[in-house]
């Protein structure tokens, strides 16, 4: 959960909201096959429950009231990875800033696998 204090009081945004918002925008990008469990916690939760976790492939942290987003993806073979990553970064940054009003300082995209 992201907690930010401003002049109106506390703002709390659950990680599930960020995960759904980011996954939706990432899946719309050409060449992305899907999200991949990135953190050890996500991998362990997926292994134990045998189902897709809601925060699959997305980690959002708040540092100095700015967001850092880590995204783990799988891409299609033969596509320009650099173009896909640039597209994801701009799309995710815009979507999160427009929907929450919070500043995204960094978007890290990790290509964990390539599939045919």
C-alpha cells in the first residue's frame, strides 16, 4: 500500500490498483505476451496457490512521495525490444500520473523471457 501525506491528509492507494492499471496498459503494447512474476514473494505466492497472483509482474514503491515502478514482462520473439520498452515506459508513466496525480520518477522494465 502506498501512503502519501499531503495538505488534505493521507492518501492510501492499494498495490492491487496499481497492478491492475499497469497490467492493463502493458498488455495493450504490441509484442508483449504477458506479465511474469518478478519478485521472490510473487513467485512463492504463485507456486503455493497455483494461480495467478493479482500483482503478477508489478512492484510499486514510494520514495520521497514519488513512485518507482518495476515491471516484469514476457515478449514475443522477433520484436524490437527497445521499442517495446520505450512504449511501455511512456504509457505506464502517463496512465499512473493521470489516474492518481502522483509523480512517477522511474519505470524499470525487465524482459524476463522471450516466447515464440
